[in-house]
């Protein structure tokens, strides 16, 4: 196979330079596995699939890779040809070239190449070799961590987070290397660093504390996306920093018109997640969101009203505009988004019958994707608003019964309370709820018991 040919080539030392002994076997194993997969009919079909057209002719691309004399030139080729990994010939040229240049790579070279690789479009048949390449380079970057500057550290962390590659050792080393030089981080470095840790769910409280201390004095240099990403990262990682959030709010308000839909949604969502009160910020976000509400995607719409509801901030006009924007794209909502949007309207006692009907219609085809929480809060929202929809309740019951053991005490209480409030009979569901409740009855609080 083509992969086997590439493996044979990789096992030979480069004529230009002797590759690292450790480097070649890692890729040899990767190519062997890929070769085994290639023998299946499905994998062969994937390998024959043509990817997006490259920026240059494939032969020219191979020549560019082979003629790269330094890592900077190679990084530029990868960055300018994001479809490189669709070409077997390009991969066969890339691997030995990396092996050749690897001993000469500086810490900054590694950061630049990893950044370029993270932006590549990678088809299934090249995923293993791309992943292995990034991990090998990441290991080398970890050994040179003390030579990395703030921008390089942030860029490398961001590269791993972008590809969702877990590299615990590098993240730990990066955190320890960042703390002594945190004062040299600019706004983009700060935002990228905490965003990478949050995306990978990598806890490092001391780093986050140091980042907050370093960010506050330069908060006025942050752009809208950097402000949004910073508070979003602290919220995701569940690391409250009230002083930082206040400063972010103060910096955001004068430039709120530069926030796009995603930044607006992420900002209020972060404040709500951390239960951080700032009424003026929420008012300004609402004013900025209304004129561009059609730019919000389904998640942004759901998260925005959910944040306002969680913080108990009334804004009827915003809720009406969100409903009007949600209805035409309701079929793009996932189960959690559908549940969250009706839950927010119910919490704020904001009537919008048409939205509720459309949510019900959108829920039917995907009801099997609702988890216990989404099922419970959906019917609970309909019951709170006294919005009858018998067909939805029947479908929720059918979806709930097979997964009833996954419901917690609050969800069990809420689902039967909703059915009772709407006088919707479903004996089988009630029997199953009773069976599920008995073994965990000690987890019910007084309200749950009363609602059940």
C-alpha cells in the first residue's frame, strides 16, 4: 500500500541528515497501523477520497516541502497548504523532512510548526500520523520549555487545544514556565493560554490566579474576543475571580459594539455560570445583541436567554427578539438548546406560545437524544407556562422510561410534577419513576419529596 511504501522510506536514514532514532519508530508504528486499516475496503475507499484542492500543484507542494532548509520555511508551506494531509505524496515528503530538521529546531520553531499543523485539514486516513507528529513535536517543545517566550507558550497550548489533543505533561510544564514570566504576556497570550487550559479541562489554579493578576493591569488592551474568551475560560474551569470579572465588565462596556454574537453570548454565559452579578453589563449586552440577533446561532440564542434567566435579569424585548430569531432556525437546535431556551422563558415567566410549539415540533425527531436533565426541564417549562402539548408529553415519557435510572432526585420530581400539573395521565411513567426513586429516596430533599 501507499502507507507501506512511506513506511519503507521512513525507515531509511535521510541523506541530508541522520534522523532521531526515537522519531522514526513512532511514525513507523503509526504507518503500520494505518497500513493495516488500509487493507479494509472502507479504509481503502477513504484513502482514495480526494480532499480539497491544494493551494499549489501536488508535485510542486512535495518539492516545496523537500526544499525547505529551515523549520520556518517548512511551517510556512504547511500553513499555506492546509489540505496537505489529503495527499499521500505530501505526507511521505513531510515526515522525513521533519525528521531532518528536528535536531535543529529551536523552541520558537517548534511553536510555529505546531501552530501551522493545528490549522491543517486532516482526513480520517491521515489522522493518526498527524496526531503522532504533533505529539512528538510537543514532547520536544516540552524539553525546551524554558526557551519558549510568552507568545510561543500560548501558541503551542492553543495548537493542542485546537486539535483537542491531551498532553498533560506539556500543559503542566507550560503552566510552571508561564508563572515566572506572566508579566510578559499580552492580552492575546493571556486569553489563548487560559482558553487552552479550559478547553482541555486542565485544572491549574495557581496559573489562573497569576493570569488574573497579570490581566487586570492591562485589561484595557484586551479586544472583545479576548475579554469574552478570558471570562469564558475561568467559568468553564470553575475558577471564580470576582476582581477580574468586574474589570472585564468595565472594559467591555465601552467597546460592547465591537462584540460579535458569539462573544456577547459567551460573556453573559460566563458571568451566569460563576453567578457574578453585573446588571449594567447585561443591559449593555442586551442593547448590543438586539440589532444583530439574526447573527446568533442556536447555541448563542439559548445561552444568552439562559444566562439572563439564571441571573434573574428581566429584558422582555431581548426575549421577544430571541424567540423571533430562534423560530426560523429551530431545527438547528440540539436537545440541550431546545430544553434551555424554553426553560429560560419559563423561569422569566415570559410567554411566547409560538416558540413553545416550534420547540415541541423540533423535539419530536430528536427526542431520543435528550438526556434526563433535558427531558425533565423541557416538560417542566411547558408545565410552568401552562402550555399544553399532549403529544410532546407522550414522547417525553417514551424517551424517559428506558433511561429512568439515569434521572437524579430533582429530575424525577420535576418530571412527574410537570405531568401532574398538566393533568397528563401516564401510569407507566409514574410506575417507573416510583421504582427509580425508591433506591435513591435518601437523596430527595423536602421539596423533591413534596413535588413527587
